[in-house]
C-alpha cells in the first residue's frame, strides 16, 4: 500500500487532520525543548515582552540576559502575551506552537472545498510549518488570521473579518493585504468602520494598564526601531534573489511599485470576482506576494507562501506544467532547508543565492497569468463540498 495514499485517506476526516497536527507539533515542540539548549528564543522574546510592558521598560531594546535579538511587534502584542508570561514556559510554548499550527487548519476547514483538498493543504504546508514552529515564530498565526479574513469575507461576516485583519496587523503589517478581496463588495465602508474601531480598541488597550503617556513612548520606540531595522542577512525575497543571484541592484522602491501593479492587474477582470475559484487563486497570489516582495522574509516565513501555493493548486486547472511547478516548489522551496539537501549544497548554493524564493516567484507570475487569462467559468473540478454526488478517490492525483 502506498504510504502517502494511506495518510491522505486518513486525513479525509477533518477531525483526523487536527489530531495529526496536534501529535506532530506536540512531539516537535517537546523534542526541541528536551534536546536543545536555550530552545525557543523567539518565545522568550514574546513572553518577556509582557513583563517589560508592565514594568514600563523599553520594549525595543536588547535584554541579553533574557533573550537574543529584539522584540519587533506592536505594544498590543506584548499585552496579548500575558497568559504566556503567567504559565510555565514548557506549557506556554506548547500552547503557542499548537495555536500557530492549528489556526490555519481551522481556517481552511471553514472553506467549502473538498475534505481531501483540506488534507492536501495541511500536508503541503507541514514541513514549512515545522520550520516556523521549531523557531516558535508567529507565521502560522499570521497565516491563520489572513485565511480567516478571507473566510469571513466569503461568509459576509464583515465585523469578524475586520477583527482578524486588525489582530494580524498588530503582528505584521502585511495582514492588511487580504482586505483587497473587498474591492468589489458593498461592505467596504462597514469593514473600514469596524477595522478602525477594533484598531483603536486594541491599539490603545495597553494604556489601560500602563497609562497612555508610557504607551505613547512605547509607540515612539517602536517606530524608531522599525525605521532603523535592517533585513536579515540571509533573507529570501525577490529583491535578495535579484541582487545575490542576478547581480541586479535596484532601489527597493522599484520592486514595490512593480509588486503593487502586478497584484492589482487581475482586478481588471472584475466579472470573474463572482467566481470562487478565481477568488481563491487571488488569495493564493496575495499569500505568495506578501512573502516574495517582503525584503525581510526569512525561511520560516515561507509557510505563508507555500499555503498560497497549495491554494493555487487546489483552485487551478491541472496540467503537466502545474504539476511540475508544484514539485519544484516542494523540492527547492520546502525541502531545500532540510537535511535532504547536503549541508554543502545548502550553505554554498541554496542560501547565498536565495534559491528558496525562486519557485515562489515563478508560481506568483503563474497565478497572475491564471487570473488574467484563464476562463474560470468553465470549471468543473472544484470545490463545493455540499454536492453529495462528489466522489473522492484515494489517490493524491484525485485530491483536487
């Protein structure tokens, strides 16, 4: 029996997907805690942020006795980390990692797509999610919040969509990208009102504890830190690939202008916005876009981009080019950071030349092409789980 088919068959039950993730990410967290010294430095940064907040310490200065690197998130994020400061670190990091791993699974399970498509999504992002979780980063949480913005827009629950966007925005600014899905909806004004309301409530909430003058100072410290913060030396973006591999040194401004134009171009086909497969591919393009054109994208950030790849594959028409491109992403983006690639290759070729981002660049342009030129009204391969006559096969080729 093919082991991959057995796994995908088992995961066709949504409850089993949750159980599978809980098992995998609990074991991964405990393994790192038990076998690694100073494990989960990022989690120490997060949990100590609450202590520094209530002590009126500058959130954005080094504290080498407690952790390495800097806290870089909004002061409200520090307030939300209160439970993780109170409970023991072992329990806290386990809950944090499971929250990051399970929220995207929960979000994808809210979409009206076949259960096997949800299983495919969960399997495809698994390795990148492990990379993020083993660093206790917030990328899984970001991905889940961005997916939930889309889910609630689809369900016309605009206030919930606004809340998810604001929560994401207080972690990383690119959460706002999914709001472009509202461009042809009448609820834009309602979304803006709810977004501003939630933004004010969450943004000023630390002031209720530390006072509003100290909170103002924390925001000033945050803006100062962001203005001087440099990207990681080994980031993976369109810009770093162009500079390190192609020798092209353009101002970042050029890339950002081109990025916004490319993302906006599909909106000229506004008649397709009523089609769910088109909207799902557009969401996929946004998820890839926020990573590919982010000059601070590190390896753990790519769980967001690979989620976009999975959604693109779920919603697109299948042909040999798309299968090949999917496997290129799997090999050179997802697996290139693992021990399946010899260390010599990783250190001398994959990292210095930012090869990890190249498949996602290719896929982003493919998604834009699909949005601009494919006929999405003749789709017969998608998506409605409510159709009782859909029969799902065991083979991975029948997942979509």
